């Protein structure tokens, strides 16, 4: 692929970076990334990946845009209220960069459809708001050996990690099972500062781009925790659990199952 | 130096910053380590900034020459992989 004059202008700040260059930009153009959730995290992740020129971006979300989303979900607007979030985000990202093919998947992930949806993508981004889906995504990525960039937010705090199956821990190495329903409040119950998912989503997008160009050190083996009130970034090492039920030596989870949905969503 | 073999010639007259650098960078990416590219340009600031950028990328600048009141020739030897 040769760059058009328009692409040379659009991606000029990438091309002059020694770590990206024309070669890296071509890798970005050829990359296929799937984002789960077009909410607080998925919107900024998709926005920056579209701006960067990621060739194919799939967005999985079966919710519709509500007014209460607009405090933080920056791909949507009053003009797209009631529209499927996946369609609203597609419209926004394609308006930003027509080079990008955005695929809106208006389905809810479950143990039956997840492997089929993930299999054609290079990198998966978790921007979900509930534990059952987070664990399902983790298990599917381990089984498919897909890199996963995971983010989570609540109130004034957020976390990011990158999971590279076969190279470091997975989400279950950190927390083997999801917490009991109701123990961890959701954003709907506890609130979230609107800009927080922007910070965490931008970090996730950075991880995705680093993986695509193959430069720098990914966050695998570490959990990055951001405390907005105290303005602290802490990087905590996560050990790999040899007895992990999904990525350990003798995994007990060999098939995907759907966990209960007693969790509410953001 | 003047009879050194030039592996690629790049004419970026009419281009301004940052496209002078974008095109020069892509030009260097298109040759092999050890090869030489000759860049012809007419944007005065680039005559100064491109040699600096090429040194920063780790390449050698063999020549920066003002060939007439409005044009410059820069020769760069690619020293490192992209």
C-alpha cells in the first residue's frame, strides 16, 4: 500500500516518529481491533484508534444512547439519542477518518457468539462495565490466544492492564472468580467522573497502538492504577498463577460459560 | 564525495514542513542500510531541519549544499534499520 497525499498529511505526525514511520503506519492501517462496549471506555478508545488510522474497528454493543451517557461517552451526542451505541460510534469514527472501516455489532456477548466474533481480530479491547462479561472476554482471549487490553473505572479511580496469553498473567490470575453480585458497586450506583474513562481509554488506545507497531513495553504482568483525586499512577506487578483455572498448567475451565447477569450496567 | 553512488533521488521541491520531513523519512525507509539518498528541496527551513532530523534518526548526512539561490541538495546515508 502506498500512502495518498491526503494520508501523508493525516498521518504526518506518526510517520516522522522513528518508532512509527511509514512502516508502522502501514501496520496500523492493516490492523483489526475489536472493542467491547461503546460506553465510557470504548468511545475514547475507538476515537483515538480511528484517528490513528486503524484499518478495521469493530464495536460490540447492543445498548442505545441515553442522555445520562453523554456526560462521558464522547462518541455519542444529542443527535444520536436512542440510536444503537454501535451505530452512533460508527458514524462518529467514520466522520473523523474515512480510511477506517467501522463494523457495528449490535449483539450482547455470550459464551456462544464470543469466539466467532473475536476470531478475525488481532487485538481485543475490554471496555465493559460488568464482571460476567469481563471474565467471559478474558477466558475467550486466553482460549484464542488473543492480546487483550482491559480497562475499568469507578468513581475517581481506574485501572488498565494488557493480557498477552502465554506471556504473563490473565485476569483470573489476579482475581480467580468475579466478586459476588452486589459487592462491587457499579458506576450507576456509585458514580464516575466523566473524564476518568477518557484517561483510562486513552491509555488503552496507547497500549493497542504499541502492540500494533511492536514498540515499547506492553503492560502485561502489571496493573496500572490511576487515582484522579490524589493524582497518582501506581504500577502493580501481577504474578502469573500457575494454578489459574483458565491459563494455568492444568486449566479447569475448558469451555466458556455464561455467568449470571445480576450485575447492572453503567 | 561527489562521485559517490546515489541509490535514490528524491525531489521535494514545492513541499513545506512537515511534509519535507515526511517525504524524506519515507525516502530513507525505501532504501537499504548502507545506501545513499539524495534529496532536492527548496524550502529554506528544511535545509536546516532535515539534516538534524536525519542525524537524530541515526543516519549520516554526507552533504548539505546550496546549489542555487533557492535550492539545496542533501545526501543522507542510511545507517540503521527503521
